[in-house]
C-alpha cells in the first residue's frame, strides 16, 4: 500500500514539473531590440514653393543632410535613413521638380543648381541646422558643393557616392551633353530627351549591377511616373543644360576640399556609366586623408550594396562627425 501511495505521489510531482515546464513563459527577447526609427514626411515653403523632405532622428543629434541624384528623390535614401536615425538628425529634401516637391513650370521658375543650393540653404535655415555632414550623389554633388562654398564652416563631413567634382569624371557619356551645352540648340536639346524615358530610368538602376534581383522595380516605376508629369521633361532638360555651370566651379570645389579638409568617405559604384570610377580617384589629390571604397555596382549603389555601405557610413559618422 505504501508503495502505491509513493508511486502516485511521484507521478503527481512529475506531472506538476512537466506542466510547469510547459507553462513557463518564453523569455521576451524583443525588449533588447531597438525600436525602428520613426521617419517623418514633412513639407516647408521656400520662395512660395512646397519642398518635401524626410526627417528622422533626435532633434539635437548631429545633422546629416542627404542630397539625391537624378532622376530620383529622397526616396533613394529610404533604407539608409533608419540605419542612422537612432543617433543622427537626418534630413533628406526633394528638389523642386523631383519627388513630392512642387514642380512649377519652367517658364516661371528657374531650374538651376545655383537655385537648388539656395533653396536647400533656406530650408536648412528654417530647420535650424547650423552644421551638417552631407551625403552627395549625382546632382547632389553640385548642390552640396555649392552649399559648401556658401557656408564652408558648416560642413562637418562629406560622404561622396558617384558625385563628380573633377573633369576626369566626365567621360564618353557626357559627349552629346557637352554638345548641347555648347550649342544650346533645339536640335541638341531634343537629342537629350531620351534621358527621361522609362528605358533610361531603368538603365540607371540596373546597369553595372551583378544581381538585378536585388533591385526593386518600384524604383524606376515611381521615378518614371514623376518624370512623366506634364512639363517635367522640359524641367529635366533645363537642368541638363544648366549642369554646364557646375564645371567651371570644379576648381573652387577642389579648393574647398584643400582648404577645409572635411572628413570624407568616398563610396563609388565602379560600373557606373554616367559617373565612372575615373571621377572618384582625383578626390584623393585634394583629400589625401579621405577613406575610399570602390564597390562592384552601378549608379544607385544603395539599392544593392546597402548592407556594405550602411556600416561604413555609420562607422565614419561615429568616428569623424559625432566624436568631434
């Protein structure tokens, strides 16, 4: 009898332990993960024009200004922004005629890189940003470098991604564009209209990319929908013509590099047809302490190399911008 009682007690205890093990709560590991950054989608009015911008991160954090290229918008930074926004105050505007910003007709609004730099300057003033690191890419380079000439003391660092400041970077792609610069003729202007077609837009995202499955088709679909807005072709052709005004400023940009020696990270897609690798290396003449990484990709490197680029950008900012 005693044996039976002991057996029943042992069985009951075993069941209790088993039930407790089953019912034991699973440790909540989610508490250790940082919350995803909140990105705000805002607008400001500059010269009567609505300027759209993405903003994220602590208001008192070091400012990082992201300046996009053609034919995209701040959309190109959508995946990078959350990688920086825990510590940095990130601001990414759309220029007039791009993205979600207004696109007034080219008959009444001056589409030029000088004008863009002035408008970004005004926007940064409205946002109270007195010092900032700049990520410049494609069109973002002349916009950012013009801004640097206006306020050299405000530039805390540069991240250069396929953004030209040297004539060595204007290769064969630019020969017909230079013909348009020289003549300004309607014929040469019409010859450049192919750059606003879907074929050209898709090309910019896929050319030089080894694994195109990493590139979301949403990129060229969205960009093309905005390019196809009434009047936008003339806006883009005006900008293509105005790009000629950046080239005479290259020596001044280079002098800024030499005089101010901003901490600089260069990330360059070596397979870019528009801004080839030949435009990257001359930076080292004027910025010998720059950190350079040549990447096996094309024009929009963030689309397939974010996993490589984001840690490099974050490390650079932590060492060279936040620590100063």
